[in-house]
């Protein structure tokens, strides 16, 4: 217990407390920050509509990416879980494999895929020409896939997919398949069985996947920075800039904590909702 | 006889490298309590799952009430199943579990609630309708699974090892209850079990399965007293087996030369030759320190090697000079029965030739 607690205090709670304290301070010189108990940093973040807009945008981009992650990861997890036992380790390996490559390199690889003369546009052009659409609509125009919200969402979904697949796979794998057979046996269709039995019984995996993916997405800065260009930045980029380029630690700290309060709020809403739901069913 | 409710016709099921069900053909009558009995891996569960629609036969037909349902999906078959694990949905209350099968087929809400309540009353769970499954005991969960299947009014109810997860006392009680329930609702029950007591006490007829094949289908008493072959004799109840060779036959009596019992004559209706097995149930064997007075009995002499005391009965094993080991079950009729003999005593064991079965090896 003691080493674990010490580790947590030293490397997690203490730094967090320092940042929290700094969020109530102000810069007195280029290299000095004084904690004066001021609320100016929070006031600045909440009063300037630019920051609220960026927080709002970060929220909806993260929510949409999380939803897409779930929609793609659920069938994948389902397939792995119902695959033959000898294939399962291999399929899981394929899901985890990208982790072995540095995030930065993976993100640059995505740039190579999405840019104007990238693999995605090459592929689309080939299909376009094969279908001979160029005779009908003129030559293929490369799609603007990079440096916009689409690129950020695609990048986030790609990067965080394994965090969604793994908890989903674990809960689907644990699901006793006779529940599904019982539902079919009682006359339910396949889709009815999915919505009335499979989804509710794998809800723990769905919820942990959503949390595992949504929270780091909300604070991510590398993916929007590289794929998003100037007009698609998220709150993570703003915070990063305060600590680095702008050298304004107090304001960066205040923004970090605002983001954390939003996250706490989301978790609280979730637990209230699930608590009320189970209260009704008893 | 009326039309059978289920006809299994030349049904085969092949899994990679294994013939799980090997040419099964039999009929099950309406309102019958039918048991599929066999050791694990004999194909009984596969056969049940083919009737339910969770496995497709490699070849052959399964006809329910005149309709070939071999390729009808599970959710459109007029059968319902009670799963070995019960599979009671943990996220629904008891009453919602029971109503589920009606709800998904579009039965109106008020009819669902009446029928579900009725079904719960029938399995004596009316007072637990709003409980969640995790608040129920294993026996209660099983009743929910039963009610959930019965509320659908299936033509056939399938039960996969329904009692295996219950403790001994509850299992005995549920055996009787299931038998009564079956009479009560008048639905054909097919039960899969590896427990011979379960099958013998509940079923009208039993199919004994062995390595994918159906060895014998008969009423419990016929199965026990007239098993067709060694496997059935050995699997149902306990049995002493003696190897021998047929030396001749006169009328309905067959002469056999056995290694352990010498030359014996047993009654047998059909012709027999070659090497055969003689079988006798241990409870039909008499044991005493004095030689039998009657000349019409057969048997031998030996030493009591083992003695297992069960309260109501004792199981004894007598070893003969020729290396036979003969099991004997005696009723402990009086308190003194057990004192009369002891391990190591030399005793006579004997039985009537009428109680001897001749089985083709």
C-alpha cells in the first residue's frame, strides 16, 4: 500500500496540486510566477468567447470521435470474440500492433494518407477513373482531406481505437453466449437480441471504452496540431501553447483545470444517470 | 398410435473429425416425457441443440408436428429450451424475463402480464415477480427459466441437464416437480441428462446414447431389466458381467461355458452363439455363509473383499478364486444384518438363472 500511495502522491497528486496552485497566480517576470490567489486566469478563460468556443468544439469533436470509435469497435470486438480460438490472439495482436509504433510516426503516416496527393486521394482517383466517371463529370478533383476537422476526427478515431476495442472485447468475451441463444429460442430476431440482450449485458465494457477514449481525446493536442492545421485546434493545443510558446503557466493551468471540471461533470452525469436507471429497474 | 410430435429421421451431425450424432432415427409421441441419456460426449446435447435450432444436421430430417424444421431458424421453431446455465437475463426482473418471449413476438401488453403472472404462479414464484435474478437462488432461477419457456406454449419443451447445478435434496424434489408439471401442462418434454436416476425416475421413455449412436429406446423398467447390449446394461445401474462362449441351445435355454462360473444354463428367447456376456444386477444376487439349498440357482464361492455401508443398503464385493469380482447389494433390513458377515469371510453368492441376462458382446 505505502509504495503505491507514495508513488501516487509524489508523481500525480503533488504535480496536480502545484498546477492547481499556479492557476491562482500571475506572472511577475519572464521566469517567475507568483501565487497571489487571483481568479483572473479563470475569469479570462470564461469571459473570452474564443476559449469557450474552443472548449465547445473540443467537446463535440471528442464526442463525435468517441461515438465513431464505438460504432467501429463494436463489430470488430464482436468478430474477434466469435472468431475461432486459434485466431483470437492474432486478431487482437493486429488491433494492438499500432501501439508498437510511436504516435508521432503514426500521425505523420496519416498525413501521407490524407494529403492532396496522398494514398486516399490516389485510391479515390483510381476508383473514379475505373468507373469512367471522368467522362461524365470531368477530371478527378482531389478531396481536401487534411488540415480540417475531418482529419482530426479520423486521426483521433484511429489513434484511440484499441482503447475501445479492448474493453469491449473483454466484456463480449465474458458474455455467456447462452443468453443470446435463449433470446433467439424465445422468438427474438437477431437484431432484437442484439439491442435487448447483447448491448445491455456488455454495457460495462461500452462505458469503460467510452470513458477511456473520451477523456484523453478531449485533452489531445498532437493529433489536432499535426492534422488539424490552424483552424482546427482543440483545447489541448491552447493549453500546450500557454505552457510553451506563450509562457503563461497560470493561464494554462486555469484552462487545464477547467477542462478537468468538464470531465468530472461528464463522469458525474454518467453516474447519476446510471444510478437513476438501476433505481427504476429494481 | 397418433402422429408423433417429433420425428428424427436419419439425422447425422459431423463435427471436424467427430461424428457427434450418427444416424439417429426415432419418434417422440405427444405428451411424452422423453429422456436422452448418455455419458458426456455421447451426442445427446448436440441432438437436443439440433431440435432447438442451434446446430444444423449434416444430413437427415427433424420433423416437428408434421413440418420439416431442419432448416427453420431457432427463433421460428415451436420449441423452447431450458438451458443448463438457465440463461435467465440478469438485467431484467423475473416478470420481464418471463414476458420477454411474448414481448418480442408482439403479444399485447395486457396479455403478456396475465400470461407471465400465470406462468410464475405455476412454478410457485408469484411472490418474486419483481426480483432481479441475482436475488434468487439457483433453484428459483431454474423455475424462472421454466416459466419463461412454458409461457410460450411450445409444442415441445427441451431441457438441457436441468438439474445438474442443484444440490442433491433440491434435485430430488425438482425431479418430482418436473414430472408433475409435465402431466399438468400436457407438453412434450425432452430432457438431456447424464444422470441415470434422473432419467429413470422422470421419463416415460429413455434413449440411451453412446458415441453418437442411439443404443436403445425403451421405458425405464425395460431398459433396466432387458438392456440390449453391454453398454446399456453397464451404464444404467450397476451390473456384474461374465464373459463366456455359447456351447449349445435347447428350447429356450442356452448353455454357456464361462471362465468363472463353469458351465451354466440361462433362459434366452433369441438364438445366440459365439462369445457372449452374462449380466446380473447386484441387488438380485444373494449372499450367505451357508450353501444355497435350491439346486436351480447359479453362483460361486468367494471371499468378501470390500464392504461399503450406505445406511439403507450395503454394497459388497466378493472375490472368487478365479479372479472374478462380484458386486452384491443387500438391504440392511434389520440392525443385525451388517453384523452377520465381515470382510474376509468366505461366502456363497448365487442368483436365479431368470435374473441373468445374455448379452451379445
